[in-house]
């Protein structure tokens, strides 16, 4: 099907808000990446479901993004529909200390609204960029706290196949099979299920104590002299050092070699951050991460795996 025909099908299902050739750099915190053929932003759960059903019927690849803070789109962009999830309802189930949130809610907003009701458990994430959906997908962890401490269950939509339409499914947190910085959804081949809502189990605590921890947490996310022109996607790697290796020193040895490719550089005070100084391409970011990965592997002193995801078409 040609592009115009696909656009018509998407517009029939989703309305005229479907856009064409949208730069993904505008929707990611690292600010790199080419265009998505089609782009659709929605704050409605049912539109997420309609979007993936329509993509399936018309054989259009799709993916959903939230805050774009854990991904790198290739310079070639994405050949299909990128769905920008900005669903944002939050409901408190006060007697049970639970909160039901749409997956497109920003994590920091959920922390703030929970804290204002004296609900504790999320404050370690205060200041983290991105959405609850992205954090649950990514098995997010901060300061020795892991997302499975607070997630009770998840409602997701399983992608349609030739025999079944898209199906709603409620799963417990165990279904996510969180292990070693990954999750069942991270490992799932495209097309992937989409997280629609998340039920969080919190607990009552004094508000001033929660607020204090929030203040402490917020300092952690941008402590690295990063400014508005230093775009980032946070930590790029999980590095598991051999027992006697100080990973910071190992990385600093590499950084002293002044690792940079164009405007893609390794952050000065935080060597597992790759930063875009302003005009880096996705390819330069990718080459730099490959260089670091190879150097760590060649050292034979640590294991290294990607933390951010590389989306779109990448040259082999
Ligand atoms: C400065 C900085 C500091 C950071 N520090 C940390 C940290 O301390 N700990 C940490 O864990 N992370 C950290 N991150 C990474 C980032 O914040 C997390 O990965 C975040 O949880 C991603 O959420 P997002 O909404 O931005 O997801 P996106 O980047 O938009 O997407 C990430 C992945 O999740 C998938 N996804 C998103 N929403 C959904 C959904 N509703 N259903 C199914 N799949 C979905 C996307 O398809 C994609 O594969 C940091 C990032 C930055 C920029």
C-alpha cells in the first residue's frame, strides 16, 4: 500500500490528527533521529487500541512512545506509525492506598499527586523523565528501588493476530518477568503489547518525610552539569564489573582517551551517559556507544549491555 493510501486508512480510523513525516528528534530527550512515516498523539486509551488494530489490518508497523527518555531513533527514522501516548488519568482508591494511572502519565506527576495524599513508595523516582508506561516496560530502578516494589497489576493490550483482534489483558507484576534490568515486554518481538493502565500499591506515611525524600531524589537526575543544550537519554549501559574492578575508574580511563564522535560525547562527570552537545546524529551516538561497548568488552573486566533502546532502521 502506498503512503497516501496508508494515511487515508489511518485517518479513517483515528481522525485527521494523524501526521506524516514527523521528526523523532522532537519527541526524544536525546534530540536525535529521523522522521516517522506517520505519527499520532492521543490522550485516550480507546484510541491506542483502535490505532494498533488499524495498523494490524493494514500491515503498518507501529510502536508506542511515552516521554522518549530511554530511546534513540535512527537517522533513517521509523517506517510506520509512532503513537505518542499522553493518556493521563489518575484515580486514587483511598481505602486501599492504591492508585490507578494511565500509562502515559508522567512519573513525576504521579509521585507529586500521591505525596499530596501522604502516599509513599514512589518518591525515589521524583524527577525521573518519562512516563509510568515507559518505566514499567523498562524495569526502571533508582537508588536501590525497583519498579516491582510498587506495581500491583497492569492492564495491557495484546497485539492482534490473524485469528484474534487486539485483546485486553490484566496481568500481575510477576507476569513482567523482571530480571537483570529487563522485562518480558522489552524482550518481546515487535509488534509488542501496549501497557494501558498500571495499578500501584502505596502506603501511608507522613507527608513531610515523603517530601524530603522527593527533594533528595530530584537532585539525582540532572547532577551532571547537563544543561538544556546537553541532551541525554540517561545512562546508556548496564555494566557488571568483575569483583575487583571499580567501574567508575574503568570508564574514566576510557574517557581520558577523550571519547567523542562529533557532538556525541561521554558526559564528563558521569561516564555511562552519552550526551548530544546539540548537533549529534543518531549514527554518531550509536558509533560512540559501540566504541565504549567494545572497549569494555576488550578489557575483559566487565560485562556490558544496552540500557537505552535503538528504534527504527539501523544499517547492519
Ligand atoms: C537524565 C536522565 C536520567 C535517567 N535516570 C534513570 C534512572 O535513574 N533509572 C531508570 O530506570 N531510568 C532512567 N532514565 C531513563 C528513562 O527515564 C526511563 O527509561 C523511562 O522510564 C522511560 O520512560 P519513557 O516514557 O520516556 O519511555 P520511552 O523512552 O518513550 O520508551 C521507552 C520504551 O518503552 C516502551 N513504552 C513506552 N510506553 C509504553 C507503553 N505504554 N506500553 C508499552 N511500551 C511502552 C517504548 O516503546 C520503548 O520501547 C533516565 C533518563 C534521563 C534522560
